[in-house]
C-alpha cells in the first residue's frame, strides 16, 4: 500500500526539490506575515497592518488601555473554540483584504464584529449595569441594550474619533520591524 504512494525512483529527487520549495515558501510566508504574532493578545500585533495605526493609537491613549486589549473586545469569550474560530476567520478576512490592497481609508466594523463587541461591553460592565446606586441611569441602559449598540451613546469609547489616517496626527504608533533578515541587509550593504 505504501509503495503505491511513493513516486518512481527517477521522480524522487524532483519531487523532493519541489516539495522543499513549497515548504520553504510556506515557512517564508508565515515569517514575513508575522503569522505567529496573531496567536498572542499583544495589541501592537494589530499594527502589523499599517491601516490599523489610528485604532491602536487612540486605544493606547484611551481609558481602556489599562484593562482591555484588542481581543478582550473584538473576539467572543463564550468558549475557547468560538474565540479562536472567530479570530481566525476575521484574521483571514483582514489578511486577504490587506494582501489584495483592498483596505479602505476608513475602517468600519462589520455587523458580526459589532455584535461581539457589544456583548463584550455588556460582559465587562455588567457589575456597573447592576449597581443599585446607579439605578436611574442603569434603567435606561436596560431599556436600550437590545435596540442599539453601546457606542451609539458612548461614541468616543475606546477609540475616540478615528476618521482617517490623519485623525490622530500626534499619536505614537510602533513602527513594524523590518521582515528582511540581517544577513540580507549586510549582503546588500556590502555589494
């Protein structure tokens, strides 16, 4: 059975070379795209795609930066499988748009993502919503939790006004590291 899967002897070297090339291209693609960084919850990962710089900058200067990172708000937390499925699906969509250079100047959250963010607002702020000392203000929250999103009223939380790349001109955004290995830089410099 195993013998049927192996190529003829004269094909073994070309098959090995082609397989090695494809494996190398896959590894190189993962390296260049910083795919490993997307497994973490590090907020600066979101700036791998330069179009997210205003969102990162406004978050890093806002009130949520001390208590919540991107994934705390933008992925579901009802179970681990759903969290990583949503993260992978959304990440593939982002990577495809960025790779094909189809990213818009102004980013708007998709409806599915907006639902996730709204549920995470409620999840994190549920103690505040149940505080009897805030009963008058909280009653209005309960009445509107199903017919609108939290940011319909809390417009500036947590990203502030992000209308374009120029909307946060003085914000410090981490520059992405160069994907070019040092040995290639040295080779280019010396030749």
